[in-house]
C-alpha cells in the first residue's frame, strides 16, 4: 500500500495550508490520518476508492508494519 504524504497532497491539489487540505479531503471523502507533528497522510488506495465513488468501510482495520 503506497502512502501519500501531505507534501504530495499539497502539490497535487495546490492547497498548502493543513486546515484547508483537511477540509478538501473530508469534502472529497478521502480517508486520512495525522502523523507526527500533525502532518496529514493517506494512501493511494484511499484516494482511488474516493475517486471511484466507493464509501470506505466503517470497521476497516489498519495494520502498521514496523516502527
């Protein structure tokens, strides 16, 4: 699963402010997380799922590998 960083999201959307970026992700139905320092990240799968119009599972499990 490929991760997409806040910097990559900002480049793709043209939105640099974290609050504005968060708002657009919510509006578009893209699941995301906050990492260290409040930085946003998501996955290519979450973006593709939203683009396809598929609602994310509410009980989806995320497994983190390594530290």
